[in-house]
C-alpha cells in the first residue's frame, strides 16, 4: 500500500491505558497496530489515514486521533467557506463527521 | 427509490414497520443481479444517477433466514447493498440496511451517518430482538470509523463483529466462524480499483476541461485577429484537441500510475505526469511553436495535472486529513502561480512570435 505525507499525523496511543482488547488492530485497514504482550503498539505509524476507527472503538479511550477525510476538495472548501465539504450538498460523502 | 423487494423472488409483501420517518421496511431480496443492477453499477461510476442510487433502509431477508441466521449491516447506497447480497449467494441471512442517504459504507462512516446512533435506531425500528435469537451483528470493517462497538452493545445488547473490508470476502469470513485472515482486514487500492474510480474524475471535470481547452485555442488565435477563423482552423482546433485529449489522458493515467509517480505528494506526482504528458503535444505541434509557447504548454499541463491529482486525494484509501491540509497549503498557491504564469506566457506568445 502507498503511503502519504505523515509529518502532521495526529495518532496517539497511551499504552498504559490499553487493556489488550485488540479491536484497534481489527478495525484498522492499514495495519497500523500490532498486539504484543496483551498491549497495542503502533507498528506502522506512516500508514495511518486518520479515519478514527481505532479511537472510536477503543473502550478505554487509550487512542486519540483528529479524525476526518483526506480529501483536498473538502480542505479547499474549508479554507474558502470555513466548512469542510467536498461537493456542497448534504449528501456529500466527504462532509466532516457530525460529532 | 428502489423497493426493498428489488428482485424477482419476492413472495412477501413489503411491510412498513411504522417508524417515525416511515422509511424503514421489512422486505425480501436475492443474491442475483438483474440487468438493471448491472447497468446501474456501471452508471454510477460515470456519475449517472449516482446521488439517487439507493435502497429503502430496513431489514431484508436474503434466502430463507431463520431466527439463528446471521445479521449483516450495510449502507443504503444501492451499489453497497448489491455487492453484499451478491457476495452472499446461496446463504440465508438478514441484511440490516442503515439510512446513509445513499452514501457508501466508508464515506458514510466518516460522516457519521453509518454510525452508532443510526444502527441503534434501525435495530429498534426493525425489532431485531424479536426476529433473531442471537445477539450478534456483522458490520463491514470500513464501517468502524462511525460505529463504537462497545456503545452498540451497551445500548442494544447486540455484539458488533467487524467483518472483512471487501464484501467478496464475507462468505469466507462467515465460513471461518467469523475469523478474518490478515489480508481480509487490509484495504488494497489495486490498479483496477483505481481505474474504477478514475472515470468519475474525468466526468466531473470534463466541462472545465472543454472550457479551458476552448480558451487556450481562442487565445492562440488572438494575434491573427485579421484572419481569426483561419487561425482557429489551422491552430485552434489542434490546440483544443491536444489539450482535451491530454487532460483526459491525465485523469486516467494519474490514478493508474499513482504508485510509480515520484514522491508521496500528489501535487508533485501530478506535476511530473503533466510534464511527461506535455511531450506528445509538443511532438505533434511543437515544430510550429516558439520557445515561449512551448514553455507555456509545459507550465499549464504541469499545473493542471498537479491540481487534478491533488483533488484525487479524495478518491483514495490512504490519505490523511492532516497530510492533505499540509499539501493544500503549499501546493495550491504554487499551482495557481504556475497556472497563471502559463496562461500569461501562452497569451504573450501570440504577440511575440520570435520568442
């Protein structure tokens, strides 16, 4: 799998809080996490795309990530209008997550 | 909107479950695709009816599921639903279709419409507790950015199991007692997946491409104002065709060659592609072009292809918002500057034939 610009990645894991449920490793489609000795580790940080699946599914909030969609159109619209949507409409797939 | 009974084996009448919105239904479906399903699947890749391609949310019986049959959750984008039911050929299952406003699982999960709240709502609306005796839901792995498994269990008693990334692996996942191989957990974005999303880019930008091509063709004729149309016939048509063809080629080759274009930054990948794609045009028209026009051609294509690929970040499976934010900040001003420089050079070239 290709990798993207990783300098600003926001993914954080507090291994001390981890209870070893492995769900982060299950949901990540890029294999960012590995489980060793009943604890999650970030094995391939560069592959993170900040989708937020790991953080949302972590039952003890050991993971934090500023999640969103890596879509230039959404980011550019965000710069222009202050609202990150890609095609303007409510039905847009790239609109930011309703928190 | 499609009826929940979208295929021929419908023997039960649709039952309105009487939800607040009146939208959730109980229906039947089958695995086989009709001709209409095939045509629709091609159409949405070309932006034909893409935003209205949906099924009615609700609970669907695939085959003859009993109270112990697995429950698979999906989005109400018809392509998502169709791929799932086809992948379950020969199996009996319940399909719980969430109201994602016709958006696919992954994008809807990112937006939160394929999410914990909607899942809990549909479980209750469809009275899933009464229809199955087990308490387990199988969700597509790419739905995880919108769903907190522990929250769903707390609110409904249903345990969330994340299935494979691809619907085509779901039968094997079910057969293996809900165990996924590491490969089933990974997203691939292989060349055929990149090619499947590329035509949409071309369709979305084709009008701008035509307008820009026309503008360049007209600008190339300005200095021959006395014989404007003869200039257009000799030069303008060629410029127009070259630009539109090169642009169309870039929108297909960019996604296809993505892994092999240099650096991780999409804008640089695109700029390199643009410079490379300037060559055929120069080879065809170049001998008649001045140095200034040649330079303008290269600048315009570099800026255009760079912007095209920057926009393609939204169609890929591995770009992060933090990375795109960084790239947009640097690349967008550069693209505008290079594009404008190209446009100026292209225009001036007509007035300075010796350059």
